[in-house]
C-alpha cells in the first residue's frame, strides 16, 4: 500500500460520502455544499494523477464559479426544504435497487477487464510539464474548438441576460 | 501508482449516484446538481484515461466539458428562475402540464 | 536517530515549517491590527491605543483574551451547518493560501536543501487563485445562514463584488505569466533576477536579464485595485461598512467566530501583499545591483539604530511597565542587529526574507493608509468600475504585453 493508493482511497471515500450526502440532505443548500466537497475531492484526485492544470481549473471554474451560481440561485429563490410528497412508490422500491445494480454492473465489468494500464503520476525526467503539454495541444491541434467555446460562452451570456430581464 | 481501474470504478460509482439523485430528488435545482455530478464523474474517467495513455488529449476534452457545463449552468439556472417565478414552486412534480 | 530523521525528513521538515508559519501568521495578524489602529489614529490626529502596555503594544493581547472569554451567542433560526462553516472556511482558506508562497530562496542547512515556503508546487499561482475563488463561499454562506435581511444583502453584495473583481485579478497577472512562462511563484521570482540592474529587473520595470520583458505597471495597478476589492477593504468595503448595513455579512457573529472572520481578512490581506511583491516587485530580490555588496549590511544598519532608539525612548516612558518592557525589546533588536553584523552566514540567510518582508510591509502600510484616507464606493459605482473599467484595462494589458513580446522575438 503505497502512499498514492492510501491518498486515493481517502479522496475517493470523501467523494462518495459527499455524493451520498447530496442525495440524503433535505435542504438544497446542503446538497450544494456536498457537491462542492465532491468537486474538491475530484480536484485532489486530478492532482494525484499529475494533471495539475485541470485540478486548478476544476476548483476555479467549477467550484468557484458554477457552484457559486447554484448557491446564489438557491439563496435568491429562497428554496426551502423538500416536501415529502409520495407520488410514486414504484420509483422508490424498484428504482434504488436498479440504479445500484447499474453502477455495480459497470464497476464489476471494469474490475474484471484485463487492461494493464496504470496511471503514472510523474512525468519522466526531462519531459515537459503537463501544463505545457496541455497548452501546446490546446493552442495547436484544438485551437478551432477552443475559439468555438469562446463563442459558446458569449451566447450563454447573451441568453442569460435575455432570460434575466424583467418584463416591461 | 494507482491502477486505472480504481479511477474508473470510482467514476462509475459517482455516475450511478448522480443518476440516483436525478431520479429521486424533487427540487429542480438539486436535479440540476445531479447532472453536474454526472459530468464530473465523466471528467474523472477522461483524465484517468488521458494519464494512462500518456497523452494530454483527454485533459483538453475535460477543459471543454467544464466550459460547456458552466455555460449550461448559467442558461439552465436562468430558465429555472423564470419557471419558479411563474409557478411559485421548485417542485418538478408540479410541472406536469403544458399549461401553466 | 539521524537515520530516522533522514528517512522521514520529507515529512518532518514541512510539519516544522507549518508550525512556524501558523504561529508567525497569527502573531503578525495581531500586530497588524495594532499597526492599523495606530496609523489610522495618527492620520486622524489622535493617538490610538496607548494605555494597554507601552504604546498600546499589548492591545492585541487584550483583544485576544476578550475574544476567548466573551459569550458566543447563536441566534435562533440560523442554519447551523452554514453558520458554523462560514467563519471556519474563511479562516482556513486564508491561512492555507500562505502555504504556497516562497518567502525567500532555498535554504541549505545540514546538507538538506529545502524550499523557503511550505509547498513548492508547479502551479502555485493557480493554487492561490483557486483558494481565492473558494473564499466567496465563506461570505455568501455567512450572509445567508444568519437569518437576517441585512446580513443576506451584505453577503450577496460582497460575494458579487468578489466574483467580479476575481476576473480582473486573474487577468492582470497574465502579463507576468507571459514574461516568465511558468506558473510557479519561485520561478517567477527567479526570472526577475538581473544582477547588474537590481531594481530594474523586477517585473514592474521589465528589464530582465536573459529574456524579453515588458513593464507591467498597468498590470500591477489593476492587480492591486482588484486585490483590495477581493479582500473587502476600503474603498471597496461597502458590504461590511458599519454605517450602511449594520455590519454586513458578519452582523450576527460575535466573539470567536467574528475573530475568525477578522483574522481571515487580515491574513488574506497579507497573502495578497505577498503575491504582489512576488509577481511585480521581485519577491526576495534586492533592489540594489549585486556588486554593491555593502548593501548586505542593510538589515543591521536598520536594526541597530532602531533598537537603540527604542531603548532611549523606553527609559523615559511614563509607566514603570513601559520602562522595563521597551528597553528589553530595544535591547533584543540591537542584539539581533549586532549578531547579523558579526556572523556573515546568518546575514546571507536573512537577506532574502528581509527584502521580502520589507516590501510586504510597504504594501500593508499602503492598505492601512488607504483605509484612513479614502471614502468608500457606492455599490453600483463599484460594480461599474470592476466590469467596465478594470476588466478591459486588464485585457488591454495582456494584448499589449503579448504584442511587445512578439515584436521582441523577431
């Protein structure tokens, strides 16, 4: 049990516990906080794999902007605790076992596969850093999708402004 | 060195939990958060494969997924705010008719 | 014993550094509050705290005891998780952001080379921005969990302000990144080293030795203004202004939890000042050219006369306690100055951190000076300024820097 595996299990347990907490909490703001914990745990896992830039972007953009948006909306709409309506019993008693079976089957299939890939956290001696490699790919091979995403963000901003306008 | 399978199993578990949250929660914002959880699980699988194969293509795609998720969250939450103001409720089970 | 130490050195040394850093940061925070109250008081032609201990030097101690012993009420109807989490998050994030800052060049002791900061990460600049991004939650949760309209308003305003100025903060640093080509703070400082020109090699002026550089004055101004807005200080402190919103997002917090917000704010002030010195002012590099070796004695030249002056002022102080404490402090300072003069090895080690802390002190003094001088912005003026002026100027700085670097490369 090397140190990497121990850290992996700690972060993985944190992520799974936080996701379970997202399902079990009644107030949406507590679910939002649990999701933030999941994202930080995943950022830790990205760091463990050596993808430092992706980890930083995950926290800055996902954890620091998208989730702040969620928290703001929950505060503005004054979302209260969930009501206890029981519209369907089939969903509860049939659905949970099926969902667990789905993820269990995927996990078992992966575990049984004979792939020999191992994630290597450290780059070889003299290799360029992962950030530099990523940026070379992003600005040379993937520059067209990169510019398209800037258009996408512009469209999203315009859409959000139109949606948020008051009706005159 | 952590084997890739560990990361993929974790990704599958998180995805399954996201599906559970999506199906069982009634608050529309929580359902949206479950979608973000599923996207995160997929990101984890992308980065795991990217590091296992030694190339950075997976990481580039993860960046695109994060950007698209941010744009989608902005517009989706705008729609949710409008819908919630019209129906005065955030419960998806009350949004079951085309007419207001 | 020494094999055990050598084998686990990678674990023990950071633990020692963490202990030293936490202790040092909390002490510096406490005396920063003292400095702030004294400086603002003198700007406003009054004395500030001068009763508790000589020159009010024990005022932070009295404040600390007050915070510990005061009742810590929890209002009814608050959201318990958010109420407890918010100050804890603010304080933890602020102190964590200090862990990636290099305070000086590498230390070589007992045959072991170690970083002068706690963590030497490749992407330390991004780690700092990530922690700043997460800092919004402390404020937003505090405002919402307090079950109070004014707190909610203050919290929402403050988090909106922090998010808006975070963009300008990040973009104003891109110019430095283009010049240095590296995200690691230690390498950014090392890139600003120019032995013959000293001061001019800093990113503020941009005459680095081996590679093209461009003056980053616009970037520095944008960064500093955005940093003041990030830390909710005057002139951007409407969300916590006393005359506007009771006390903004920390209205319902008292005693220990309020102290956590307070310490978190001052620590993030220190972190941002450290970041400004590293990115734009050369970090631990001396402003004098390297061949002026007599400037290495500057710490002693400052400490010895200052210590003697403190002794001289202390023996004529009003209270008996002051007549004992102040000469003691003065004697310690003089002894340290003399020790640095007599032991060149210690003097070499202290050079880097001396310049670093001197520059950070200048920035902190500037923060306090602004608090005593400037009025505060109205909220819509604040948001206008952030989005309509600061963000385009930061982007313009990026464009200008990259154009210049491209021109220099051909």
